[in-house]
């Protein structure tokens, strides 16, 4: 059965969800060592988190892009993740979802989080017909993400490179077996109504 166009798929437990980010080593390595973001992590800037491992691989080029050489799996509380979604605004104007462009712009400016739905990726990083959630955090949401919601931070750069090696060698089954077990994330009916048509 085909996946719904807008659905959050992630590695999750009853209390946490894992999201991915990629950083330069000076930020990523201390964060993974300490299990939290260092003081040098800029809490006043927009930060994007991605529940999809393969979308993160697409974004960081399997940990090869400059400034994205260290891939982190950040386990955060589901309570925090859902707070961000509840307070988020869609990153683009959508006719039929927003009353008008001016209202959407006002909501976007005030929201501590924003959502984009980008095409999910396969092992070869080609687009799939369904979408993957990208969640941008700023202001209060970014600070709470770094200082309250984070449960653990793990360096998964080696995993990214191993999976990439299998893909490069045409060993897709071996690559697939190493992927994080991402499943539909349970949300109550209507919870995402303000973020998708």
C-alpha cells in the first residue's frame, strides 16, 4: 500500500522520537560526546530537524558536504516534538489552508516552528511520491530543543558512510538492513490539519 503523501515516519519509542542533523565536526563531535549541544551551538538561529535518515543523507550528501561532515541522531521527547508541531506554521502559503497570504505571513513570523514537506528519498537519494517532514525551530522552540527536549545525541556518521558504501557498490539489500527502523509516527486525528491539505 502506498504511503500517505503527508505522514511523519520516524524511529520512535513511547516517549521519544529520533531526528537527524548534520554539522561541522567542531559542533557535532562535542555534542555527541556530551550528549547535549555545547554552549557554542547558536540557540538564536533557525535549526532544521529531520525524522527521515535518508532525507538527511540527501541533504548532507552522505556526510560529504562541507559543514555537514558529522551526522547526529538526536533523540528528543515526543512531548517537545509535538509542542513544536502544534505551534508550527507551514513554510509556504497554501490556498485553501490559509485564509490569505497576509494571514499566513503573520502566522509564519510569530510561529516558533515551521514545517516543510519535501519528497522522501530512496537509497539512491531519488525522490519518492510521498513527502518527508522537515521541522524548522527558532526562538523558544530552538532553545527548548537544545536545553529541554534533547534526551541523547549519537554520532551516526560511520553508519552514514557504511550505508553509502553499500549503495555505491550496488548492495542495496545490505544497505537497507542498516537503515533505522522508521515507522509512521502516531498523532491524533486532525493534529496535522494546520500543516497539510
